[in-house]
């Protein structure tokens, strides 16, 4: 372990580097690998370990710890998050340091038992609670849903260090460790935010409000570089990214309704046009149409996030909805879904089940689905086009 892995006096990085991981949590690309950051704090009355590492790297983790302390000096194990990339070595650590007290959130306490059946004494902690290591004090901060319900953070008072868990993390493996020494990781920092934190923006804002009550000189996240230079920039970035939509909505005030469609022979497209016309007859509705076959993924997620109402138009192909429509709904995983309304429609040749299938998926995503799917056989005639206009009006009414 390099000497400069002592971040502040008696505060050490004891994490590990996963240089060759290329996909994280099934969905994230990790071109630069990742790190599982763990920290050791030595006070004059004992040692605390903050988080562990992925199980397959635990040997290296224990080697790092053994260079700095004996296991019987470990007074506290702080587990901020139960996802196995941070809790994976807990079982083995609990055997090596059986007298340590496990400090975690109330929900985390239950989860650790379910996950690891350890026999450590557990104390539940959260905002307002702290523990002392003599000359060092760890204060606990409740920061749930970032990005699991049990997640929490800590603040090391004397050293002005914030241990932020996955918040401010990046999958970016660079053994130079500090943000002023590693390569350009801005893309990884933003990508991590978009995939992990973005669906929980309102919780990010709450966490920032809490963090900003403390004077932070160093942010020590659970992945990627330790942020010790220009710390305030990271707070500002997270706040900007987490409040941008709210600002836009404040400026627009209208309800934004997006019609996403695919159309083989312009029949579903004709329906989309008519629905758009119906929507646009209503004041305070701003409706727009998007051809899914020409929409980049990033734009798709941005549009979903901005939309109060989401209509999806699709033909039925081989008794299914085509892949771009499923991809659209899969992208809902990256945005907050609460309160969004959805509806589906489409032209069909034979069976026409695709709009119904997509509506079921919307229900599964806990979206509100006030209207039945509108399915029209082959080319919509004049009356059917009028029906589509009416459908758009009805959707606008439920939006308002
Ligand atoms: Fe890095 Fe959510 O675990």
C-alpha cells in the first residue's frame, strides 16, 4: 500500500482495485474498471473500519488492514451500504474481529443478518448519533435511497472528511487515488450519477442539504477517486444535476406529454399525429412526438424524465411490441417514476396485443394508466382518426 494512502493522519484507504471489471451490476459499462473503497480510522481508543469490499477481493483487503492494525483493535465496523461490493467481506471480518460492534442503519442491521448471518453486536445509527475513538469522532448521517433504502453516510469531525457511500462515486480505477492526481474521470463521474443516483434525485437533494451542514475538506466515496481538490464543485454538480428538471418545469409550467412511437407503414404514425392534435387542443399541455427508431438512448432518458405523461404507439409484430418500445420502458429505470401517467396505442394487422402488453409493463413500473389501450385495425379511417383525437383530449384531461 503506498504511503500516501494515509489520507489524513491515521485515516487510511484500505480498499481494493478491480482493474478488469467491464460491466458492473449487469447494466453499467466500466471501461476503466472500478475500486471498492474502504477506510480505516485509528483513534487513541481503537480502530474503525468503514465498509468492506467485494468478497472475491477480501484477501487483499485483509492484507491492507493487517499492515495497520491487529483485529482486536477494531472497535467498530461501519457498514454504510449492504450491496455486496461493500459488504462482501463482512462475514470474514466478523470472524476475525468478533468483538467489534457493527454500526449501520436500522434497515441495514436487518439486512446484514439476512445476508451474512454474522454474530457481531449491532448498533443502529443515523443522523444525530456519533461514536468516539478518543481523539476522532464519527458522526452518522441518514441518507436513504442513495441508492438502496438502507444507505447512510458518515462524517469524521476532526478531519472534516465526508464518507459519502455511493454518492459522489465513480467506476474509475486509478491507483493514484486522489482527484487531483488521477486521469480525467469526469465522464465516469457523470455516468455513475446518471445510472445510480439519477432515479433518486429528490433523495440526492436531501442528502446534499444534510452534507452541506458540515464543513467538508475531503469527500471519501465508496468507488473511484477520493475528492480532496475543489470539493465544492462536486456538491455543486450533484445539486445542478438533481434539480435541473425542477427548474425547467418551473419555467414551463405546462404539463409535458411525450408521444413515443414506432410505425412500419405510417398507420400508427397517423394515430400519433391525431392523438397529438387532441392533446394540443388543451391549454397547459405541451405535447411532442418522437420516432423511437431515431432516438439516441441518452435523449430518450432525458425526454422521459421531463415528461409528465408518456404515450407509446406501436404496431404488433409477431404477437409482440417491437424492441425499441421495450427499450423505452426499460429506460424508465433511470428516472423517477412516481406520478407519471401513461397510455398506449397502435395500428395492427391481426392480433394487436402490443399496446396492451406495453400498458401492463407501465403498470408494473407503477405508472398511472388512466385509459385503456387504443388499438385500430390497419389503416385508420376518418372516424377512427377522430377517435384518436378524442383519445388525446381525454389523456390531456386526466393530465390536468
Ligand atoms: Fe457500490 Fe451500491 O454499491
